[in-house]
């Protein structure tokens, strides 16, 4: 059995004790992803990366990731610290679009599943599984389930979010010409979510609200995301930005939130305090986001160190009205001791207490009022910031959340 080099001394000292005790022996876990989990600019990558990192402390990890882009050597090296084998299956755009067209015409599978599926990739995955003989298969998202659904190896599916509901919530806010396609995709995803679970021993999801939205008549274990308290720790920095909002700025819910924030909320704030500044921080900003840049609104694009931008902000604001899952951006901001303002929709997964560890709004007027209150009242700012930090540090560590996943996997071994 392989163990990552930095962990080998730990296991060398403890394997005899583990064998003699009631603790389970290490497993070989095959992790199948629809994207390579580094760099950490998307939520699914962040979740996969930290779960792999935590699982590797106790079990051997074989990573197999699909990718429609080249994966650089540094990204591979990052994951090789935690995995005994790293396999990247490159998928060309031509293959992807052909497969999507065929699935659209000949099946009822969601386009998200069709996008990440082809026969040659399936052959490579099956060959690798046969070679490595894993004890457990872990699939992140329904996008990759077609590759392994009929295998008899113990399997866990991480739905992560209620994808079907997430697409459905975007329909009315999308251009009219996109609505029929999104409506079809939402129906297909919801149907697929209801069917694919039968092929898996265990199911996980990121939040209680997503578990209810998927709505299966069987157990789905809630495994929240965590926050890296070392990477996102309180630091001293000049406060350049009054307000900050972060995330992948090509992701539709983030794009809509950024536009709503600048067009509807900031004008109300600027009436009282015209000097207030806002930073929109995150990779691949959509043209709609780029157009928001001004002398009072900074659009950064990709940043190497997101924590440096949290440190430069006074207040974190995320007035999101669509989307599913647990928002990592809130966990990170709270970990860095920023007072946070967000919506009830986002807080459903976060579970923070309003006016104690978070401030909740719904309308532009409410959000503007809350932002001004925090900016004008240092005592309120400190209260929300401190309690927010305590909330995430107690409930959302990667070790604590991944332990739930590990218990599931260990319970399913032969």
C-alpha cells in the first residue's frame, strides 16, 4: 500500500497499532472528477482538493480527472503530494461537442453529463480501475457517474449541489433564446438526479437545503465544505476597499450578483457616502462584470492570493438571489474576520445567526442600509466579524467535514 512521502513516517509508526486496534486499515480510494482540482478557482475544485488532502492522511488516493484544457506540471505536482497516482484524461472540444449533439438527439441524459462523457475516456477509466483495484470509488457530481455506475465496487456519489434546481433558478433571469434549453436541461438533470442514486452505496451533498431540493427517498449525508484556516487567517493590511465581493466571475449567479450590487445597491450607498469603494474579485470576469469597472468599482480578474484581497476589505457583501450549495466565499471572509452581509438563500446553508454572526438582507434598500450601518459603526462591525469567525472555525473545518465522508466510505468496505 502506498502512502504519500510526507505521511510515510506517521503510518510506519502507527500501522501496527492500527492493525491491533478496532480502527479500519487504510483503503485505496479512486477519486473521479470532471475537472482537475487545481488551481482553486471553482467551487468543485476547492471541495475536491481539500477532501483529497484530508483523505490522504488516512487512505491511499488514486486521482482520475477529466479535462478539456491542458493541465500544467505545477498543478499536477500539487496533487501528487497527496495521491499515489494522478491520471488526467484529456478531452478535445471536438469530441465534447459531437458527444453532446448525439446525446441531445438520441437520449434524455443531461447535457452536463453528455459534455463530460465519451467512450475512449470510459475505456481508460475502466483500465485504470482494473489496474489499481481500488477498495472504493468516489465520484464528484453526476457528470461522471456514467463511467462507473455499473461497477460492483463500493461507491459514493457526491451530488455536491442540487444541480437541476440551480439550472431551473436561472431560467427566468436568462435571455429568452436560452430559456427553452435551460428548461430542458433542468428537467433532465432533475430526472437524472432521481435515477442515478440507485447505482451508489452512499450519497453526499453540500448542505441540508440541497438535500431537500434533490428530494430522494433515501439517506443523503450532508458533508459541508470547510475553510482552510491557515490560508485564510486574520492579517493586518491597509483597508483599500470598503466593500468586497468574490467568486468566479464567469459563473452566472456571481455575474448576476455583481451586476445587481453595482447597479441597484451601490447607488443607494453612494447617495449617503459617495466615496465608498467596491472590489469584485475573481477569475474570468464576464463582459457584464468587466463593464462595471469605474473609479469606485475595481474588477480584478484572476488573483494569485484571494486572502490578500479579503485582508484589504472592510466588509464582505454577497447579495445572492440564485444559486445552490454552500458559498465558500462566505466561509473565507468570515475566517478572515470580515463582517459579512448576505441573503437568506445563502445563509440557509451557512446557518449563521442574523445580527449576531451575519447580517441578512433581501432588497437593495436593506442591503445598502446594512452596509452603511457596518461601515459607520465600528462596534457592530467587530461584533459581526468576531462571531462570524467563531461560527466557521467551530463548524466548517475541512478535517471535520471530510471526517463525515471518511466514515461513510469506511462503513462500505467489505
